[in-house]
C-alpha cells in the first residue's frame, strides 16, 4: 500500500485521508464510522476493520482495478468531499 493511503488505528478501525479511496471503500460495503476533523487541514475518514479483504480492496484501488458501480462511487465521493469541507 502507498504511504499515507490507509492507517490501521486499532484491530477494529482503519482510516484514510483520501476521500476518493474512502468513497470506494464505502461503496464496497465497509462500515463507515465517521470523519476525524481534529486537524482541519487533514480530515481522516474512519472505517470498521472487520474484513480480511481490506488489503486486497485497497490494492485493487491503487492499481486501477477497482470494480464497482461508477454512479454509486460518484455519489459517495461527493458525500466525502462535502463532509471534509463542511465540518
């Protein structure tokens, strides 16, 4: 995985500052826990780390082989960008 793409914060949580990756994970069905706005310059999106497929999902995203519905991704991406800007 690329540096800064994803961070395992505990055995049950992981996070990413990448809003597009967050949208993709959301569309893939990972449980979204909310955003950490403690650093206004770097909003971090947090997900439940309940699946062993996380590394493969992120890897598919990074190499451009991310399957899924483009429209659902677009809607989720808009949501995460809005959340990063408006909290």
